[in-house]
């Protein structure tokens, strides 16, 4: 029975990865130029390390916290996350919506030894450093979490606020009244 459950979970992750990879993004006619084009999601796509506009260092601890736990970026900005695991446990950073992260965390509780390597996540062994490069193509508030069994439930999560293009504002003094 456990074998069937494990196969079912692996199948769900495979299906979820395909669904995640092809979110509601606009398909660019130049798609295919990058090997990462097929991994776009609602919050963006894997970034090109050569095009990273800045580096954000994040520490992960056995207190089940990310530091910083809130990050602000601009739409279309490519961020190089340097992940330092200062704990004695394996940790990871997985980007997604809160719904995706909750569903994935539930699977990880059921199958804690499950290994995966999606472009929106990086696993980091105790005392090691990892890297994740991501281009945030959609404005909004998104999430990240450690999905090692029990870590998400213990509060190991954070958010990324992606600022969109500013809405033009009339500055001629006539915006407040009708003609």
C-alpha cells in the first residue's frame, strides 16, 4: 500500500510540475532561446545568472526562519539568491504561491524523503551555501518556503513583493474636476 501511495505522490508532483511550468504567462515568440523558457510560472521564470541585477543573501536557520523573510523586487528584475544554511538540518527555498506551497508541503509531510529539483527551488545541506536565480515577470505578492517535512508548518516561510510599472498620474492640476 505504501508503494502505491508513493507512486501516486510522484505522479502528482510530475503533473504539478507540468502545470506549474506552464502557468498563465504570455508566450514570447522568441521562446526557446533559453533552456529555461519551459519553466515559467505565475511569478516568473528561471533567470540567467549573467543578467542578475542584484544579489540577495538569505540565511536559513534551524529556528525555522529565513532572514530576511520579506524581499522587494521590481517587475522583470532578475535576482540571484545566495542561500546560506546556518543550521544542522537540510533546508530549502521554494518560490511559489501560498496555495502551491501548502499543497507541496502536505506531500512532503507524507513523503519526507522525496527528492526533486525544480528550477523554482534550491535545497541546501547543513552548513552549505546554495543559489537560486529567478526573474520576477509578474507584479504582486508571492511566497517562498522551506518544504522539508515540518519546516513550513513551523513557520519557515517568507514573501517577495514585486512592484509593477507605475500607473501614469495626471500632474496638470485638472485630475480632480470635470470639465
